[in-house]
C-alpha cells in the first residue's frame, strides 16, 4: 500500500463521519418536527369535531321554546371566531398558539354556560337527542385533552432534541426553531370555589 493513500483514507473517513453525523441529526430533526406537526393536526381535528357538534347541539336546544337566545348566540359567535383562527403547523408561534387557545377557551366557556343554563330545562335534558349530543361533547372534550397532551409530548421531544449539544449546532444551521407548548389558561391553576349554600 502506498504511503500517501493512508492519510487520504483517514481524511476521507473523517469527512464521511462528519457528513453522516450532519445527515443523521438533520434527518432526525425533520422526523421529530413532522411528528410534532402531525400531533398538532390531531389537536385541530379534535377541536374540529367539537365545532361540528355545536350546530346540532344548538338546534336541539332551540327546540325549547323559552330557552335563552343570548346563550345560544354566544355559543354560535364563539364557534365562528374559533374556526376563523388558523395556525400554520410548520411555523407555529407562541402568539398563534395563544390566539388559538383564547378562541377555543371562548368556545369552552360558552358551551359551559349553555350546559349550565340547560339544567333549568328538565324536559330538554330528558330528550335522547340532547343526551347523545352532551355525551359526544364530553367525549370530545376528553379527546381534546388527550391530543393536547400528545402534542406537548412530541413538541417537548423535538425541542429537547434540537437544543441538545451538538444537535443545536448542526440543526441550528438549517433553521429548526423551538415549537411552543400548550399551557393552561390563566387562572386555571386556582381550583374553583364550590358553594352549596343557596
């Protein structure tokens, strides 16, 4: 073997090793980012399911002749506002996520007020259609929570990966940025006060 061939092979092996390191880290970052974006799509899907149930719920409740119309209007308006907030999963920002959460929080609040108001209408609560819709809505709220938690897990995994050394140096060159996490609504850490004295 010629003497000049040994240094060339060593340099070639080093270059190949560095190349494989960069390619491996880049591909892993792409995969983790895609997983987080898919998790976001699942969150949106769960919220869309809730949004799709609202017109049926509103129409069922409208059947109660003396039902408060203002409560129904609040639900309809909150739904319309929530469906108008769009988030780009490939470039999600903290501000976009906060706007999305705020709009969805307004829907949750309006639905809660609607369901509390329905308590005063035993004939409405007794209808099978309303019971089914309420059950589907409760199940959807659970799905939303599960999907938000999955999203947070995948984003945490992605954020940790892109911030670890040497990953941060390698994938940082390609523009991989941290993705925001869902956070609790302000004040949600305080337990609601329950008062049974009427």
